[in-house]
């Protein structure tokens, strides 16, 4: 079995994108290969320009979200995107755009942030995920 | 979003244009399983991910070989079932 962490990123809010970056960082720190499949709102978060301007937080936690953002800024926590870029420099992380969302939204490769490696179908992602030990949905 | 079929040099043509993932994969798999060994299926798609990911992984999983050509926005994949 491959030593691989697979992440399905459905959410596009910053509070969910942080765990993506943190777990990907932890994964490569452990020497794992990390496969990130970004779909629906998750793919929107990886549309070119969005990582830098997306400030959306989960609306279910209106009392906590702004406070968390303040704390993260006060403690100079890097953005989720910068964390992911750094993690990618540390190890083998692949970011795959979901083919369904990509075609549904009539996207082109140039619409995607450069951190996205390729566009793959769900069957290819699941084939790869089934070879690894951990798959998480965010 | 229905695939249509036709006739070509292959034993069967599957037109998946307009279909979203994973339906091109599903319909291609069904079509290939229905064909006898030694047959060829021509798959038409206007989706780059279908041409570059879904059909190749289907072939890899089943030991099929394929050729891929592109004419404008149309990909033509001819899959051979051994």
C-alpha cells in the first residue's frame, strides 16, 4: 500500500482550507505523498486570484469566525495558501482539479491557480486514493 | 445529457460530448464490456479531462490500449479491447 494521504476538498471557505494546508504539511512532514482533489467550492477557491482574495468563512460559526481571523492575524499565521505552497516545496503534493466541476464551469487551464497540477476525473482520483492509507473529506 | 452512437472504422462509436465526469467513464466501460474481445470502441469527447484522465485510467485498469487524436475541440479515442 502506498504511503499516501488523499484529501477531497469540497469546501471553499478559509476555515476549511486551513486544515487542508495543515494536514498536507503534516503529511509531507511524515514522508507521505499527498493527493488533493479540489471539487465544487473547493475548486473555486483554487481559481486564479481567489487564494489571495478569498476571505469567506463558514456561516454556521458567525460568533467564532471573525475572532479566529483576528487571532490568526495577531499571531501572524501565514495564509492557508502560503502554507500549502511551503508544504509543496517540502514534499510530494499534487493538487488535482475535479474534471466534473472544471467542465461544468467551462474552465480553462489558465483559469486555475498555478498550484493546481492537473485536471483529473473522479475515477482516476479514487484509483489513486484506494492505493493509499488515508482519505479525508473536507 | 445522453450519449449517442454511430458507426466508424471502429466496431462501435460512443459520442460522449456534453457529458460530465464520471458518465463518459461509465458509458465507455459499459460499451467496452458489451463488446467481444478484439473489438475497438471509438469514443468522442469534448472534455479534455475525459480524454486525458478518465479514458486512460479505464484502459489502465482493464489492460486496454488506446490511441488519442484531437481535431479542434474534439478528441477521438480509439480503445482496443484485447
